[in-house]
C-alpha cells in the first residue's frame, strides 16, 4: 500500500501545483477500494484539494440491470467489462473463449444470514474455480 499511497500523493501534488482545486479519483479495480479508503484521509489532510473517490461500477450500478443480459451488475471480466474491451481494444478479447465463459447472475450475493456489507478475504482460487467470475459471453458492442 505504500507505493499506491505514494503514487496518489504524487498525482495530487502535481494537480495542486498546476492550479487545480478539486480531484476526482475514479477507481476501476474493486481490490483498491479498501486501500483507497484507508489512504484518502491522510491524502486529504496533506492537500488543499477537495478530493472525492468513486468507481465506474458504483456510479453506473443503477443502470446496469437494464443494459446487461445475464447479470445485474459488474464483476471481474463480466459481460460489461468484456463489452467495454470489445469496444476499446477488440484484439485483446479472446473471442474463441466466449462461448465457454459464464458467471453468476447476481453481483451482491451473500451467504445465508450474512450481511451483504460484510466482506471477508479469500484468495482468488478459493472464490472461483477458474479465476474469472464474470459472464463475458453475453458481451455486446453497440454503435
């Protein structure tokens, strides 16, 4: 986490030196949410910038069920992220693997009796057998 903190501090410092007053950090990786939450108070104290953070998948969560076919929200390598990659860099998507790709339909599932707001650490191989819990086969590119 020190490297992540240092990168964010350098970015904030540069933005501030160039005269900006506000900074919005749009995180694109769920694994950085907790680290960013831990870093943000110190970053805010060390800077005069008004700093806010979000993720693209939190901002778009309400709209996701209406545009996704097989899922109700964004997961790692899911139909939403696969669709974005197909629009931005289609050569990076392994089209031959799409038919075999599948994932759970619900993003915020919890174990019986557990709160959806409580998470626990588990290594990726223990959470999903193939390390790609999304459903990219439902991907699409709209023009």
